C-alpha cells in the first residue's frame, strides 16, 4: 500500500457531529426536552433524487467524493467494489466524506447508498439537501442494501462486493449475509462500531418501561432505533444463528470510548473468520468515540488493511 493513510485528515463537519444525532443523543434530547432533527419540506423531485439508491442515474446526487462512479470497473488489484453503509440518523454523503475519497485514491471502485429514509425528512449541509437515513425498520433497510449490492454487481460486472459499515450500517450487512442471500455476493464485512448484538444506549434503553410515551415517540419515529436495542425482536433473530457465515471475512473495529453501542465489547463477533480490534490497542491516546470513529485515521487504517490484508501495514496513532 503505497499511499500513507496519515495523509488523509479526519475532517468532521460540525453539522455532522451535532446536527446528525445518534440514537443515544436523540433519546437524551427527548428525555431532556431537546429537539430531534427538523422535518424540512423538500420538493418531491429533489427529495427523490437526493435519496435514490436504486438507480445509477439517481446515485450521483449527494454522493460523497469518490463514490458512485457507475462507469468504474474494478482492477485486478482490487476486484471487489466497496459498498459503504452509513449509520443511524446519517447519510452517505457526510458519513463517508473521509473514507470514500481515501479508498478511491487507493484504486477501489466505491459505492454508497442511503437507506431507511423518510420522504420529507432532510437536513441541510455543505449546500445540499441531505436525507436523514437509518430510520426505517432494520429488515427493510437490509433489503435496500441487498438491492443496492445487486445494482453494483450488475454495473461493475463484479461477482462480489466488500461491505464497510458504521454503527447500524455495520450491523445490517450481517443480516443481509445471514438471511437475504448475501453470503454468495460478499467477500468481506467490515464494521466500524457496529451494533452487532444490540445496545443499551448507555443504559437509556433500560428506562424504556418507565417512560412508555417517550419510548413510543422514539420508536415510532425511528423503528431502526428500536431494532438495535438489546433483546429486540430483530436482535433476537440475528442471534438465532451463529455470528458469522463461512466464506465471508469479518473485521470489527471498535473504540473503548463508544457511548452509543454499549457495552462496546458486545460489538465483537465470534468465529474463526473474524478479526476484532479496538483502536486504542494501537493508539492508547485515541479519543475517537462512536461518531468520530468513521473519520479517525487509526480506525480507517484498520479498514484499509482489512480490505487488502496482503498489503497491510502497521497501524499506529493517527
């Protein structure tokens, strides 16, 4: 790998950090009287274009730099296109502003989808109207991922893709591979702070029985949040079969400072085809938490190594 990862800065837009809320932040906001993301009115055509992930001619809108070049053909060095799967209350544009151009510069064909969006619910950032994704039922979102993978394979001629996801986007590939036929179409699954076994949301989820109205508001607005809570029906289905599927290589990249998918060690997967790493193992002073891990040089170095293990390089502090 000739391009040092450290040349790519982990730039995080402030609106991404504060305006795009994670499930725990949303719950905390509701509990303390804060506000959820605004429901902005958007012209129908513009909204459809911004959220389209099912046709190449729609995917060019609000894509991160380097992603969704439908004329890209995989090279012999990187034969599997990389599909990026954003997290809850996020979108492909902002979630992958750092990783997408990095992978493109390394010679990968990179694609990214928006999933779990609700018409009319958008945010504004970087002069664009952007969808707020990851809200819909997780099973429906996994089905969207399945369709997008088929679209990428058809456009590129590739037999398989590699999946890189953040938070809910790190968990959805597991469902896709286990239950939707993805095992034959996926080479690698790489999760950044994935909600593989559900989350307690830093203990907030334990308050649900005592706050039924607040819980109903959150889960009605965001079924994808409900599905990621420990012991949800969706979570139980994921746990009904082994963590991994033979033939797929898994990498889980965690941060000990995760405040959303908690306890953070529950993100680990079990199996002989899994590598579980914590970024503080290589960089004890790394302060990246759940959101920042998608922009953290150390974490993204692990991603690059996992995509191309034959050319992996030592991971140090970014």
